[in-house]
């Protein structure tokens, strides 16, 4: 977890809250603590959601199969792992290509 980012986000949210609802110093210490805890929890939840999205992307697996198993009606940008070629390929609208754009 990036604590510098968390601290920065926390400070930005604290400043935003102060601007929207008045100076926190005018509130009681208990009110300040409740508000700051809520801001901290919000920042932590955002980080958790971000981490979950990264984890989902890391688990992404391309559809795969032999060359004859490639989709018969692919769409532009569709990816496929060709097990005969042992590489990932992508459809560019007219042909299957390597990720660098070289036509197979």
C-alpha cells in the first residue's frame, strides 16, 4: 500500500471538507475525530477497491486454442492465445497480428 498517496489523499479530502463545511477547529474535538476518521476510512476503501481492480487484471486470461480454434467472426481488438504459435495475437479488423502489429 502506498502510504504517501494515502496521506496525500487524506489531506486533500480533509481540506475539501474544511472548505465545504467550515473550519474544523470550530468543531469539538470529538466532531473533528469523527470527521477525520470518516475521511480516513473513505481513503482506505478507495485504495482497497483500486487494489482489487489490479488483482482482477492480473488474473485476466485470454481465450486460447489451436490456430483452427480462432474465433470465426472476430471483432477489432479481440485477443486470442494461439497454442500452435505459443503466442498471444490480436485481430486488427482484417487479419490476426502479433501484438506489435506484424501480420501472421
